[in-house]
C-alpha cells in the first residue's frame, strides 16, 4: 500500500503566529505517528516562517516512523542540516528565496551536473534522495541520470484538472510513473492532494510508494479531527 507521510508545516505556521509553543510541533509529529501516519515530513525554509531548524532536531529525537526533510539544497544551511540530522529521506525542491509554496519541479537536464553532485553527497551519507519533478518524461529521464533513488511528482496540475476531466488530468502522471518504473526509480507524489482526488490518483499511478500531504490534511483536521483525518487519508490509499 502507498505510504502516507504527514507534512506538519502548518502546525508550525500556527504556532509562529503567536510566538509561543502552541500548538506543539513535536507533539504534532508524535501524534501523527500514533494516529497511523507512515511518516512525517517537514520543509524548513531559510526565514523559518513555519518549521524552524530547531524543530527538525527535536523531531529527530522522537521519530519512530520515516522522517522526510524537504527543501532547497542550494541553501548550504539546509544541506548542513540534512547531513547532521540524517533523515530517512531528503526531498530536493527547487524553491526560490521567499517562495510561498513549491510550484515547479527541477529542470533535471539543465541542472544535471549540480544534481549529480548533491544527490551523491546525500547518498554517501546513507540518506535516500528524492527529486521533485513535473510529470514530463524528459525530466523523469533526467532525474534517473542524476543517480537519485526516487522522484516526487508535483501534483498541482492533476489537482486542478481533477474536477474538470480526471482521466485527462491523470494521464501525464501515469505516463511519467511508468517511465520511472522502467528506469528503476522509486515514486512519490505530493502537492494539493486531498480527500476528493487522492483515491483516484493512487488507483491510477503504478508503484506509487509514498504521498506527502500537509495543507489539505491539516485543513480537514480542523473540522474532522487530526486522528480521524489521518485515517481517512490512509483509507484513500488502500
């Protein structure tokens, strides 16, 4: 079954808005595990507007499931953090400084030399590497040439197209997934997946190892409860 990694950035956003420790981000990670999540994802950014670097160290102490750290490896502070914490997986995302949220994948052809170097650095440290990419065959093939273990398909376009023509929306992702499997790449996915579109995506994407979901899941948890929401998302993946 496809694994669910819960991105807890939004807990940190809410905490930071008041300057205290409520909600407790570490407790959010502990509870995600208790409530059935297969992993915990964090995405620290240079301005620490949500997850702080200290949070990453604190979560590492209590993590019992898979720990996935997302971020821009072109920031040396991020590279140092990942190499120090040694999570199970690092997901490399080509964010610009100050970017609100991730909105595009790597150009794995243009940045091949850089990606080969940074992927190798993390793999040498025993960390599984995933590259955030758009569902474009050339980008998938370029990712394979970097030596990465996995790719994470950027699913915003699928989410936007789902309510218009879900079959048309999923086709590029299914095609990319098939090519990834042919190249020996593991497959993750994330961005704007929710309770409406997740099941159809998972049913149509072969060998989908993991989805990372934060914003929609936390929004649903406000109404449905954190534990119940995690279980509802897990059911979509069965």
